[in-house]
C-alpha cells in the first residue's frame, strides 16, 4: 500500500501544471489556416541596415486586413504595397512607443483621410513612464489639436470633430508585479490578449492574437526577465520574436533584448509551431547562421528569418 501511494503521488507531481500556466487558458480550437495570413510590413530595427522597413506586421482574416501590429518607419509604404484596405483594419496594436515601432502612425491617420473609412479605429498600447509616452499620450502628442505635432489632424481624436472616422485609444496598465494574461480586445472574431514584458525602463507588452481558431503571438522588444511571454504564447501557430542581438551581447543590449538561446528556450517551452525572427539589427543580422544553429539545438519547430512583405499561414 505504501509503495502504491508513493507511485500515485509521483505521477501527480509529474502531471502538475504551474499555476501561471493555468491563467486564462481555454480549450484548443482547430486553426482554420486558410482564412488567416500574417504579413511582414517591416522586419528591421532602427539602424540604416538595408532597404527593409522598421517593425510592422499585418494580420489578415478572410482576405481582409484586420490588425496592424506596430508602425515603424517605412511600414506604411509596405502596407500600401500589400494592397490592404485601410477601411478594413479594426485595430492597431503597439508593443511600445520607441520611434522604430511607432513613427508611421501619423501617416496612417493622414492616409486614412483619403479612404472611405468611417468606422472607429481602436489603438491599444502600454501605459507610459518617465522616458516614454503611454498609448493615450502618444496619440494625443501626435495629432492632438492643442499639443500634437500635427494638430491639423486633431479632428480624428476629437469626439466633436468633423473627421469621417475616429480613433479610440486605450492604455494597457504595465506592472512587473501583475503578469496575468489580460484580454484587451474582443470584436468581430478577433481576440487580443497581453502580458507585460521587460524592455529596460520602457513599458512594453507582448500580444497574443486569436482568430479563426489560430493563434499568432508577438514578443515585441524584450528580454526574458519577467518570463511571462511563454505562457502568453502557449501553443501559438506562429510566434514572432525580435532578434536584435547575438548570443554574445552584454550590457545594455542584453538588458533590453532576448539572446538567441532565450528565444529557443521560450519557443520550446511555449510549444509554438513556427518561429519567425525579425527586428534584425546589424549585430544580429551578421550572426544569423550562429543564431539559427543555437535556436535549432533547443527548439525543433520551423525557424524563419522573414523579409518585408512575406506572407505566412498559421
């Protein structure tokens, strides 16, 4: 009897799930991959590396552009080249508000004036800190009538303005003490969940976008310090991970970004099906062969270094 009890307890321990991994988990749904595409609008960082644009992604559902993730310099031009219709976009997500992730936002707003858009555009991003704006501050400082860089675009956020469509902005409260998964958007078949990530003194978040039974997750810029991203990305069909540094990076760079070995461990822990490595900088671009080798020793799924305008099905 004593040996049977020990065996039962041992099996229970092996099957136990960490408390964090149970947060907001739902029963899996079959991915209708033919309905969903992820397109690269920008795969580089802030440097003058090559002709590629800075960070930006576009999610399509049923041949309509639905979600934009980040709006780095040059990504708007890629949006135009994608043949997407701005009128179809439901939502714009920002991982954080560094210039290489957000500088094209006012151009999207202005470009929208020349389309037939009438429905509200939701804009979501993290709360702010000393050196960076919150989502609401960012939008106000970009196009606000009184304090904006482009006050002539103020009608787009003024409820009483005459613009054909409006922008509605929401902050995601950032805290290193609350790493639970939060749903921040659920509309027209698209659900978005988020957790805080660590990017030095700059509030940043990761995203999990669920649609048509498929899951596409985005790390944004982060190091692995908070360790919440694997839970958010659990069983993702695609994980977009930012590879801004090589394995031997140290100091500030390593404090702000993930090493390839961390990316590999994260992808394995999250059990993702496909891993896309983007946000390349000169230091990581030159180390792509080494990075791929390190990651493939830890993670057995597909690893891709995408280019601008590449399209992926989940």
